């Protein structure tokens, strides 16, 4: 099932256009990213009961006390991640239902994705396969550790909030590479972009956000 076919019927093109327009109004500029928000059938990443709300710009529950990220945040993070380089290999922490993964997939060469809840990962793996997405390798595990096997990465994107910058993720960043991560306690998180320079890291804030916590340790 291709992305386009999967999306037909469930929601009108107009509903998706409205979402894309809203993200443009909020400052998303990358055409590639906006095209992906339009193309990816977000209703297939949530429960059927919530499908009619899939093209609203809100986070929605996906079970296991987790949420699918708000489209604006996915767009913002993806745009920030890709603005620095011609994206080759990306590490994603917090696969969840795989929406961010699907948005990113055609824009980069290879994604390595780590999720803490194996049960969720099993379903997500199948969902992305059904959507003909093949350039992703998955691993159940603790994102605080990154995934050293395929390091270094040109970009790392984290979909859950860390109380501090994870040391291992900084180590696994290639020179010139970028880490996009919400940092801070619940209610006071800052979307942070860290760029690895030759001999130091540069850090800028992209604004306040609200994410589920990046849980420490094994499930
Ligand atoms: N990327 C998803 C959002 C997932 S919500 C989307 O596109 O909508 C955040 C995810 O991070 C959850 O699935 C949660 O289980 C996972 N997570 C939390 N702590 C983690 C950790 N330490 N390592 C890996 N995944 C973690």
C-alpha cells in the first residue's frame, strides 16, 4: 500500500491542505517538510476512533500513556534537523507510532530508530512496512544510550523530553551533526538544537514545548 493510496478516502485533500496552511502560517517554510505533512496519512497512526481528528494540529493518545506528536512540532523538528546538512544517517529516539519516522523517511538516506516499549515497536514496524517505508532500522532499547553500532549520525532527533542533554547522544553525533531534543522538567521544556562543531557544541533554543518524558532505564 503506497502512502498516497493509503490516504485516499479517509480524509479529503482539503482537510490536509488546511493543516499545511496552518503550519505555514506558524512559520514552517521547508517545502519538502510541508509536502510530507500533506502526504503522510496521519489517520493510520492513531486509533480508528480518533482518525477523524488526525489532521488537527494536536497531539493525540496512542496507548501506553504515550502520544503522537503534534504535526507542527514534527514539522518544526524535522525542518531544524535537516536545515544543516544533506541528511544521510539519522538516529531517532522514541519511535512511538512512527509518524515522525514516516515524515522523515523520504528526506534522508537511512533512519535508525530506538523505542523503549517493544510492544509498540512491533506494531509500528508493521505499520511502516505496510506504507512501503524500508529505510528504517528499529531497535527496542533505552534512548539515553543512543545506538552506538551505527554512530556517528549526521542528525539525532528525540521525541521525548530529557531532564538534561544525554551524554551518549552528544558522543554519537558526527562533526557538523545536529541533535534536536526537548530538554527540561515537565511543564518547562525547551526544544533545543545542539550542533557539534570541531571542538565544542553549540546550543540554541527553538522555543517552549510539551513532551512525554524520556524515561531512564529499561522497561
Ligand atoms: N515519534 C512519535 C512520538 C512518540 S511519543 C510520533 O511521531 O508521534 C515518545 C516516545 O518515546 C514514546 O513511544 C515512548 O515510549 C518513547 N520513549 C520514552 N522514553 C524513552 C527512552 N528512554 N528510550 C526510547 N524511547 C523512549
